[in-house]
C-alpha cells in the first residue's frame, strides 16, 4: 500500500469512529509529505483526530461535516468544516500538533 493510501486509511479509521458520515480527505502536494504525515501519526507527533474533534465540537457547538489533513509550510493542519446549531457553516484550521485553532471562517445562512 502506498504511503498516501496508508495515511488516508489511518485518518479514515480515526474519523469513522469520531465522526460517522463525515468526509475525510488527505491533501498534500507530494509523496514525501504523505510519508512525513504518516510518520508523524505513527510517532504520536500529531494529536489523534478524535481528540481534536472533541475539542472543536465542544467549543464551537456543531456537527462535523468534513475533515482535511494538510501539511502546510512545515505544519500539520486539520481543516474542519462544521455546521453549527444556528445553521452557520464554520471552517476551522487547527494545528494538528497541539489542537490550537489557528483560523476561523464563518459563513452566514
């Protein structure tokens, strides 16, 4: 199995437990980034997706619809889209290492 497929499989298993029905994508520009991300997950260098989602759902009160995993400028990022109770869509960029929310974008109804 290629490194990119292994990464997607690892993240898919994590997301299936944490967010049934949500879509998960691994977006990385090249093969080396996939391998780097896979190694980071295996070594515990990034937080498990479940941990990040529990924090985000608690703080932003919404249902996760989509998760993307990226490696941008040397940082691992979870991009999370969720639908809040008031029907607003929120897109969060979360540092995969410490779970810190780096950016919040809201779309009104």
